[in-house]
């Protein structure tokens, strides 16, 4: 079954936008590049829901290798609106595709 048939990229429910785990379109990129790609996808999903990254209240970042945290943080810091920082957790876990280095999910406030 194709991934698109299995889940939604984002769901608006209960006044919130719930983001599915997002992974890079380009799995050959390093952790910084994969993170930047994922954050671009998150921007697009939030825009489709009528909001943006300033509405994020929580993000969970999964790294296949925690040693990639500095590279991931470089992309995160370049993207982050420092006036609207979400709560964040970063963990290490195996990802479904060994080429993926980063997966990010989050929850944002939906527009009223």
C-alpha cells in the first residue's frame, strides 16, 4: 500500500494541526539537508492548514544517530522563529528506511 494511502501528512482536529512524522524527500542528503527538507515540508503542510510555524506548540525530532544532533540543530536554528519556539524533544531511534537520518512530527494551533 502506498504511503499516501496509509496516512495523512497533517490532520486538523480539536483546534490543532497534528503533523505526521515527516522524512526527507532526498534521503541521500546529510542530516542538516534532510532536516531542512523536512522543515520545508512542515511549512507547506502548515500553510495548507492555514497557519505557519509560529503556531507550533510541540515538535518531536527522531534521529537515527544522536551524533547528528549538531547538524540537525543548524537547520532547525536557521528555520526557527525565535519569538515562537515550540516545546521540543529529540530522541534517537531506528527509522523505517535506513537512509533516513531525521524524522519530525509536531502539533500546531489551528487557525480560529
